[in-house]
C-alpha cells in the first residue's frame, strides 16, 4: 500500500462519526419531509371536508334570499329593435312592481318562501297571472310573464352539474326540471355567481332538449354603493339550430 491508501487509526473514528452524523441528518430530513407532506395533505383534506359544496336547494335558497333583500326605485326599459318599452321598477323586499304606461299597466311579483305570484294591477283590481298566460309576451318583446315570475327558482328537481366562469365570475351551474307541463320550458340551466348569489345566465330548453331562450347579464352598475343590473340580453333561438331569431335588452337606469 502507498501512504495515500493507508488510513490512520486516528482518522477512522472521525470518518465514522462524520458518516453517522450525515446518515442521521438524512434520516431526520427524510422524516421531516414525510411528516410535512402528511401534515399538508391532512390540512387540505380537513379544508375540503370543512367546506362542502352547497346543494342545488341551498343555492336556489340563496338566490331567492338575495332577490328579497333589495330596495329599488329605478327607471328601466325593454328594447327590441325599434320597440322601446319604458317602465318604472320599484322593489321593497319581496314585492317587485313593473309599472308601464301607454297603456297603463303594472305587474306585481311577490316572492314567497315556497312559491312566487305574479299579478296584473289595473283600475279594475288585481288579477293573478295564470299558467295559461305564462307564454304571453310583454309589450311585444321576448320577455314573457313566466320569465318575470321567476317560478323556476322554486322547482324542486334541481342538481348542481358543475362550475363555470361567466364574464370573469365563478358560477355554480344548476340544472332544473319543470315539475309540470305548465311551463314553456321543460328544463333550465342556471349560472349563479358563487360570491354574490346573482343570476348571471339562464338557458331555457324545450321538451326535446333544444335550447329555446337565453338570458345573460351583460353589465352591472354601482348605485349607492350597491351593485345592480345595468343590462341583460334576452335571445330567442330557433330550436335545434342555435340561430338567434330576435334579441331583447332589459336595461336599468339610475
């Protein structure tokens, strides 16, 4: 052996101690990494468990609650091509009134816990809008009495079918099925803003599953430090083709 190949007795213990310390450090580091990974995984699991996704029923309840918390006294209009229909919008909690002129007419919506009711108010008194009138158009536009009644918010057959962003807003996607054939829609898809509970989009489908009408919020506005609808687009589609037959805009002014 050469001198370079010979390890002195005094060097052997030092080298072994260094190896032992290095081995111990590796074992400790490995344990810490494994332990940290376990803790992170456990915390994520707890977080997921602590915040379960809401049911469709809970989402619809939050939408209805949001609708009944508003106090509104604003001017608006329905606009379709050359047709412009001004209206006065007044809401006090669960009572919403759309007041039209030329000729004078008022529609009053009452949002209850289990159902909604739409009435026509005139000099002759109060007349309830029946299911037979649901598909009647308001002042020649694509908006019907059923659309204003918000009956679909009470349909019991509802399920969450996913999430999707609508105009940068993270939304729950909820599917609803009509409880009877009294509705002009056999099913409806709703996109509900997770943060605010606002309705961002609605699609109505016929009995053959074809898209018939789409509502979508185009813009919002801030009034007295609160956000309100500014413009909503309503599209009447030719079933089975997705061809837009007509568009109506619901616009709210300060």
